[in-house]
């Protein structure tokens, strides 16, 4: 189990469903870039905001669909 760092968690109040299946680059809590690979999302973020560190996330597809059998 990871140890607590003392840093409070941050929650995003963003609908990420349009990015399902893609990598996004978050900078200061905002989606700055999107890519098909982590590398492309990071490269686009560095062009847009070269001095800001980006967090790269893969947005999963929503598997909460109803089974209609």
C-alpha cells in the first residue's frame, strides 16, 4: 500500500469521456493536449506550454454499458 505524502489529492471537474481511448496531457488541471500515444500527447503539450510540467493519462473507455440480451 502506498504511503501518504501529506499532499491533499486533487479532483478534476472535467468530463473526460470525449477523450476515451486517447492519451491526454493535463497542465494545471486543464486538458492541454490529446494524442494516440503518450509521447504524442506530451510532445504537443511541450509545444503549447514548454515551461509547464504535464501529467499524461490514458482515458479508459466506459465499460458501464447495459447488456441487452
